[in-house]
C-alpha cells in the first residue's frame, strides 16, 4: 500500500485533479484506493493506494513525484517536501 499525506489549499480542485487520473492508476497497478480527510483539518488529505506488489507501488510513486513537481503550486500541495509518502506491506488483515 502506498500511503500519501499532504495538505491541499482547495479540496474540490484537488479532488477534480485526482479524479482526472493523470497517471492512470488502474493501468499502473492500483487495485483499490481510499481517500480520507482529517476530522479537525479538512485540508489534510490521506490517500491509500493498494497494489499487488511493492514494485508496482514504487513505480507509481516515481511517476507521482514527477506529477507533484509539475502541479504542486496549482493544487497547493505545500511543496514536494510537504507530501509525506510511505510504502507499507500488509502483515495482517482482519474484518470484524
């Protein structure tokens, strides 16, 4: 899973850009995504992108970094340093 956290200046503008899918999430290995907003700060967004392999996540992250450099000012990402990213390996999953 690729977990991305960052601030956005305008959530609606960011969401429109996300929905336009400029990097082709499905064709680049994303099997599922989830978007979260902080309850006490709706400008703080967390995106979880799930993959079938770590390699696919790493490849997409490289493409995202290029995209972020291009659009950060337009979307108010707070600079590429303001984006926190981590690739996580699932070790357990249990539904209640």
